[in-house]
C-alpha cells in the first residue's frame, strides 16, 4: 500500500477550512487569533504544508473543536 502524505495534508486542510467556515470566521481572523500570517494559514488549508501539532492545537482551540475533528477522513 502506497502512502500519499500530500493527499492527507489536502484533506486535513479542507476539514480545517470547513470548520472555520461553519464558525463564520475568515482566514484573516483565524490567522490573527493563532498569531500567524494569513498566507501561512492559506497554505495549511490548501494542503501545501504539514502543520505542526502545536499549530493544530492553536487552531482547534480558537475554533472550539477537537484536533481529531481535523482528521475525520
């Protein structure tokens, strides 16, 4: 079985974006709350980077959800 980490990054980012949208929060607002640039958050949501656990915890705290919700795929 071949592992494709980029596909997982993409799905992870999509889940973060969906949860953020449900909370009616812009990328800019979330980025500001987690002390990062909007461009960095955009790369996470586009699945172009592998976010650290620390970053995922920050995002989940602001979005009031569990980190495991990001991995629901």
